[in-house]
């Protein structure tokens, strides 16, 4: 993003771009995060399927409680 300035004033450039080649630790972190996110989504999808594919308020509350308690984070 560049901030334009009237004639006679200094131009200030602000860059918010991420580096083109992230480091090894950043790539590893992102891969781990995406893997856990996919696992959580599959677990929620399976739970909804077992409960009859109807998303009710109580089902949404149960899913939230299980996610916060970490009951779905163990791989079976």
C-alpha cells in the first residue's frame, strides 16, 4: 500500500506484504495448523452425520463444548 502525497511533500510507502519465501518453521507451523483444522472439520462432520444431519442449537452447543474441552483432538 502506498500513501500518495501532494506535490512538494515526501512520499511514505507502507508495505504489508508477507515474504515471498516463508521460512521452514513458518511452513511447518502452517502445515500443522491446516492438518489440525482439517481433522477437526472431519470430526465435526462425522458427529453431525451420526446425529442425523440436523444442525440444532443443542447440537451446535455440544460441538462447541467438545472443541473447547479438547475431546476431539485425539486421533483415533
